[in-house]
C-alpha cells in the first residue's frame, strides 16, 4: 500500500512546494492561519488545514486535534518542513517513529530555530542539511540522511541561505523515496 504523507509548515512552504510537485500529499497542516504555504497548497490543489495553538486550552488539546486529522486521513508519515513548533508528547506518542524533519544545518551542529544564521555567524567554511526522525528533543532524533553544503568566501548570508535551500529541495525528496513514499 502506498504510504500517505502529510506536510506540516508554519511559513513560506517552499519545501512543501517541491515535495508536492513530486509526491502526492494528502494534506498540509499549518499552525499559522496566514502562512504562505496555505496559498501554495491552494495553487497546487492540495487540501490544507490551519489552526493555532492559542485557539486551544493547552498544547495537548491542540496536538490531539492534529492527531485526529492524521488518523482521519490514515497518514503513514508526517513530514515536517519548516514547522516551527516543538512536537510534544500527545503527537509524539501517537506517531513516534513516523515523523521526520528537515533541518538547515549538519546536525548535531547548529540545532534550533536559526541553523543557517548560527552557522553563518560562526564563520564556518561548510554547513549542511539534515533529515532526521523526530523525538522529544530539539533536532536530536536519529539522522536519516545529511549532506554538506559549502560556505564560500564571496558568499553573503543570502547566497549561503539559497545554497542551503537548494540542498534541502534535493535531499527531502531523496529521503521520501528512500522511505518508500511513491512518486506521483
Ligand atoms: C527550511 O530551511 C527548513 O529546513 C527549516 O525551515 C525552513 C522552511 O522553509 N526547518 P520553507 O517554509 O520550506 O520555505
């Protein structure tokens, strides 16, 4: 049976776009009602859902609503792509081992929300991109695949960031294929 995926994103959704152009995506979830990813989903004809943590009593209720969506759509793999919330116990216990994330640095180097800026500010000559399983830590789960990305002498943070994103757009589809997600 084909593996069904859902993509979670909080912002622009460029990784979602690359994935959705190559793989069937059952739905997109955003924790921001005004995220640009929702417009991308509409343009690509992908179903989307958006609700915000602040609309719930607590994080457990918020994540329970997410778990219900995942169950309703019989999702096999949750693909985090710029989802800017920590996955907590309600979602993790329901889907542990079935959630992956992409991080714009070569973990365990530069975990956290600013992987690109942190590498840039550290003056590295190379950074990278990592896809990993999600556990209860921040960017600590088992690494599935990672690639190195150089930081060149004449880079600006913008050109460096663009090179990181290009590597992401290649790596995430490769990992999805490796995990048995069928292409369109
Ligand atoms: C990506 O760099 C991803 O690695 C990080 O957040 C960014 C999301 O970008 N976790 P986009 O929303 O896919 O354009």
